C-alpha cells in the first residue's frame, strides 16, 4: 500500500510529528456477497460519513478512504498539543458510533482501529485545500498495527501511549516480531480513565511568592467587600498557571471562611461547546454524573437550583432560573423561547431582548436557540445566591479556547456589580489577548496577573525538589536548565523523558547520567505544544520564523531576506507580528553593523520551527545563508568562521541525507571547518579545534572523499597536530598510521615528517621511550632536509620532554628546551615559546633551581596568556603552585592549583586535571589535611579512570601510601607503596624508582621492619645521589623521610645527621617551608 498519495499539485512541505489513525471495517467482505452493489455503496457511504464526523469532531482530518478503511491524521494542517489524545477519543467515539450504525442499518459490522505517533513529511498547502498527503514510517506502522487489533478493539503504539497515559486506561500486549518493524511495544485501549491527571515529578511551588500573596490579598478583599471580581492569570503554556491556582486553592481551605470552588475547562475541540465549562460547574454543584439519563440529570439540577435560589429569589424566580439552566445544559426538552420571552418581560424589566446564540446539547447533540441575556440572568441569579452564605470561587481553565459569547458572559457577570463574595479566576495563554484584545475592560473589577519564566536559581531548586533532594549531575542539570529556560512544565517533561528512556538512572541516592551524549531530545508533549502556536501564524509569518530558525537563536532580517528572497518590507512586517505574539524579540543592540538583531524568546521555539523544514529546504537555506555570511565576513575578520562552517556543514549534511552526493557542498564544508579549526587552534581552544577537525573528517569519510589522498592526509595531520597535546595517544596512533602510508604514496615529505613527530608524541604518552625516540629521529631528519624551522623547533621541544620525563636527564632536557626556544623566538612563534618556556621552568624547578624556575615560569605564564596557550598556562600555574608550596605560601599555592584545574576543565583534559589534583592533594597532606588530601587523590583516580588511562599509576599509588601512613593505617599504606614500586620496576627513569622505594622504606620503618627499611632507603638514596645534583629537591625530601625512619628505628644520632643534610639541601634550594619542617624534626630528635 502506498502511504502517501498526492491527489493534486504539491504545496509547501513540512516535517512534523502527527498521530495517524487507521480504521478498517470488519465483516464488509461477507456483506458484499449478500448485498447488491447499490445498497452496499449506500451503506459504505453512511459508514464513511459517520466516521468523518467523529474524526472531525476531535480535530482530525481524513487523509484517505481505502476500500472500506479510513486513514486520518491528527496534527495537520494545524497541530494541537493533545493530538494523540484527540485521536484516541475519536477512536472511542468511532466505536460507539459503529454500534448505533449497526442498529440503524441492521448489520453486524465491526471496526479495528490502530493509532501511532511519529514524524512525517506533510504537504500543508494541499492539506489546506482538503487534499492530503503524509509520508513517513509511522503511516506504514499504523497500517500494520491495525491488522493486529481485534474487532471492536483499539491498539496504539508506545509513543501514543506515553502522550496519553494520563487520560487513557490501557493494557500492554505481547510483543509481535515483524521483519519490517522489529518487536515494538503495543497497547490495547480499554477506555477513558476517571483518575485526575497527576504530575510525574512532584515538587513544592517555587518562585511564585509575590503572585500568591497578591491572589490571597485579592480573595480577602472580595470576601470582606462582598463584591465580585474577575482575575485572569496569563502565561505561556507550561509557565505554571495551573500549579499556582492549585496551590492558591489549597491555601484557601485554611482561610476563614473557606470558599466553595467550582471548576470548568474550555475544550480546544468540538462544535457548539460555548458554555461547556459552565456545564461542568453545574454538574459538580448538582452531583450530576456522565451516566445519568437526561431526566435524572434534569431533576438533580432542578432540585439543586431551588435549594440554592429559593431562599434568596423566591419560588417563581427560582423555577425560572432552574428552567433556563436546564435548557442550557440540555437536561430538559427545549421550549419555544418566543413564548417564554413574552411571559418573562413583565417580571424581568432589566432584561432587553438579546441576540440569540446557538448552543449544542453536549449530551444528545440537539441544538436549541436561546438568548444570551437569559443565560446571563439565570447564572447571575444562581451564582450570587450560591455565594450568599459562603464565598464562591469559579475557576475557568484554558480560557484562550473560549468562544466570544462565553468571554462576554464572564465579563458581564462582574461588570454589573452586586453584593456577592464571588471570585472568577481565569487561566489563559497570551493567545487570548490576540483574539480578544479588550478582554476584561468592561468593568473595573478585573485584574490581569502575568507570570514570567522562573529564574535559573528557582529552576534549579525546582529540579532538586522534584527529584526529592537527590543530586543531579551538574552537567545534566545545566543542560536541562538550558533547554527549559525557566518553564516548569518543560523542566518536568524533559526530566521525565530522560528517566523513562533510561538516560537518567537513580543509584545509591544519586541520579547518574548513563547516556553517551548530553543531546536532549524535545519530548513530544513540548513539541506539540509549541507547534500548535506556530500553526496559528499566517503563511508569511510562519515562513519567516522558519527562515529565522535556520540562522540560529539570534538572527537578522537581512539574513532572512537572503535565505528566502523576501522583500525587506515583508520580512519587517512579519517580524513585527512575531514580536507581538511573543515568539521573538528585538535586541537593543546588534552584533552586525547595519542590521537589527532579533532573538527567539525560547530556544525550543526555534528548534520546533526548524524541525518543520524538510531536509532539502534546510540544505538550500543553510547554503544561501552561508553565502550571505561570507560576504559579511570580509568586514568582521575571522569571527564568523565557525558560524560559516556550521552552515556549510549543514548545507551538505541535509542534502546528503536526501540521497545526493553533493561533493561540491562537501568540499565547501570541509574547507570552512578547517579554517574554523585553525582559528580555534590559534586561540588555544584545542577541544573546539579537535571537534571541528573531526566534523571535517566525518564529511570526508561519509562523502567518500578519502579517495582524495592529499585532502585526507592533510586533514588527518591537522587533526593530529591538535590531538597530540590532549593526552589521546590512541587517536594519534590511528591517524599517523594512515598518514605515513598516504604521504609516501603521494610524495609529501612534509606530511611524513609531521606524522613521525605526532607518532613520537603518542609513543611518549604511552611511556614507550625507545619507539618515541625512534619516531622523533625520523621526524628530525626530515625536518632538517626540508629546512622546516617550525618542525625542527617542535622536534627539539619533544626531545626535551622525552629526555626530561622518560629519561630523567634534566641538563640534557634543558639544552633541548633552550634550542627549541631559540628557534621559536627567531620565528616569532609565541605559542611554541610559551610552551617551551613552561617546560624549561619546570625542568629547573625539578633541579632545585627555585629562583630561576620562578622567573621563567612567570614569563611562561605571561606568554601563554598573551598567545592563548591554555595548556601552557595551566602547566605554568601548576609549577608556580609547587614553587609557592616549597616557599611556604599556602594561599598562593592553592590559588594556582585551582586556576590550573579550571583550565583543564574548560579544555576537557581529564589527565591534566588528574595530575593537578594529585599535586594539590600532596600539598594538603604536608599541611596535615589528610581527609582533604585523600579526596583530591580519589578525584584524580576517578578522572583517569573516566579517561581510560590505567587507574593505578605509580604516582597516585605512592600518594595513597603516604596518606594511609599519615593515618596510621600501615597495612593499606604498605599495600599501595608495594604496588607503586612494582609498577615502576621496568621504567627507564631511575628517579621515580628511587622516590617510590624511599616511600616504601618509610612504611617499613613504621611497621618495625628496620632491615627492609634500611635496604630500601639505601637503594633510593644511592640513585638520587648519583644524579649529578640534578634532583636535589627529591634527594632532600628522601633524606627527610630517612631521618624520620631512623628516629622510629631508635637511631637518634644518625637521624640527626640525616635531617641536618636534608635541611642544608632545602636551604640551598630556597625551600623555606621545608627548612622549617626539618628544623621541627631536628628539635624532636634532640629532645
């Protein structure tokens, strides 16, 4: 079966989420064999007409009739926030109608109905002309689902069930495997539920204290003054109108006197429902149920009205009020109102002949005609009498759906004055004032209360309250807050969806994010709500807001005109209307000279508008916008590069997703992404540069452009040049392996040299000394042959790093760093100079040259900040923190560590952040803050684990050993110290082996294992003493620990000698903090 058949010419296509209803007539085939074609045709026509009427009653549109089956769509040409519920209510009404049709036609026919919700492409212009075409998988699925429904049954899919679970009772059906759709959940509809809707996530009301105080004060005034008052709470959907009123009514139960409350809702669908909310209130007051026959309902209403009105109005007047209200409610046979009118004029001198209005009886569908004046008089009489003995509060929900007749009636109820403590509380969206700008102006007794979105602080409190105080991960909380932008309903729906789909799970009293991405999809409830607002726009307004959505949250009229070839006047007029509708706003200042700047009032409005554009249209719009931006980039330097890359990329992507190769668009996108990545690298935002290069690589691979070896090799090299600084050796290994092959094939020695250099970085990150030096040798040889000074400088820089970190040869490392620095300075390459100066300063620090180190590190910090070298800035801060730690300035020390951690977090470098937390932990331990120190070390371990690095690095193990030693937990201290020593046994650098053995020796001394302790100290100190005084600070710290151990081993004289050696070294270095510590230990030994 074809899912979309265009009846006539196409119009403007849109993507949208709709609900599809399929209904098939069961038993018609058998009947066809029994009946002549003509009566059969008449029967089918009656069936189609009846089904069309029920579908239309709930706002659905017939897509097509297929044989004896019906396909209807809810959500086009105009969306409603409750389209899935409308479809289900229509399905239930269709089944009821089938029963009556069988009785009328004396047949035994049955319906199988299926309902499914999903995304389609729809031709809205054709829809507006009554010609429909929707295409999408959901259409096929609904058709298949219908075949699985039992006769007289209704089956729905999971998405429909999620959207209607508050209104529908259902049961889960067994899974049925399908080759086309797999095993998708199915649900059988049982019927409407009587349970009131409940909020998924409960929380106290937050951020509405002022509004609550105002409503309570207004209520007191109504009660004390005995004057009716009309108040309208106006806010966009989801801002909290209903919650505010519920809380207000709850608090009123504690007032003296508490009010009597009646509630009614204006329905968004159906014909002839003008007074529906009033009928709901009468049913509540008179205890009328939906199952009461009309005579029973009429008698209940009559008795209740007389009970209320007779003590105030007398018998005759009360009978007339009861008669009028019964007629309005459809609970008695309508009488001739011309006759009735004449009899009443004599007694109702205040009434003049009014304009008749049509009202449909909601129970039986009959229509009566009677005067709005009669309704007004009857309601005033009844409501004022009801309020005589206790205050009365009437709550009208969704007043924006109300007919004008009802609006006029409510205004007149309070405009005429009178003595009655009557508060009419209306809830409406801003749409009400667009339809009825003069609402509430008939009298003085009207107040409008407008609600604004919650502040970020209030929104955060609301999330915490909804989750019952459980902690939400900070990044998830921030992402949810950014999506909801202060809308409580959006907050609740987004969090509920995340929980339902399993992205957010509750474990151990905390919420844990388990999804791979923080990309939060808009729930269908929010999508439908916002789309219903957009569908109220004129064609030009909708076209402009769709065009604006392509530009982004912020946009300019010139961009819209360029995208869609609109005249500037058309664009300006549409933006004025969109501003009036509170969908967009004009900014006071513009970031683009000569262009006014606008912004969407809510990011989700922009997303929903964008989602309606077909992919081909998105591609064209992004391409035109990129051209418009490129023309302006000449005047704005490089600030538009990333924005331009975004639009070039999307121009290709959406065209590619429609099945076209679009190589020209792909190359444009790759070029734009490379230029944006190069700028990000220059600004020091390496994570952003990495993402941009990876997006370009994705296009190359998806579009099949990796066959262009030059393009692919250049792009992989650019990518590795960035990633090598981000502790991601596996990625660099993979890229360089490909480049080494491609560069040789195309004869590009420059790319070959950079590939070997990047490979050397990756080998260094994996602590592979021999292979790192081998790759570096290959790179240096090529760079020298090519006379590539930049490459030579980077090679010397890496040589210094390897010699420093893996071989532990500080003097040779300093020589290499100085050579690199000389080359960088000769080229005026500030970033390289900043990096190398920081490395050289750290080498001098490790050598115990504190004064020189501090001077160089301060210089490196300045260079790094000038040239946006964020990694070098962080490294300089860490080294300066260690300098301050040695000098005894804990405030400056912690400040520098904290600054470095912030940079690593911004860069997304978990390894760098872990390294800093470890050093901070050791600083805190020296200050006696053992618990804080352990928290820092455990944070470092967690970061390394999340990064995929081996968790148990020897340096972290040694840190943990020292922490447990300080606690006196010798068993655990020994465990960690032993593991640290074992891990380093095969290391090339002897210095870490020495320091880790000294730590284990200190633990053995505390355990009373003196002989083992002596052996370990002897081994470690011999290594450090043989380093040509390159590691004086490590030697001094090791001597300090040895002195402590000797004191424990009852050798005070030797302890004093060793501690004195340590003190002398600390003094030479200038580590005044450790000089004081050595003095304190010497004093203890002497005592």
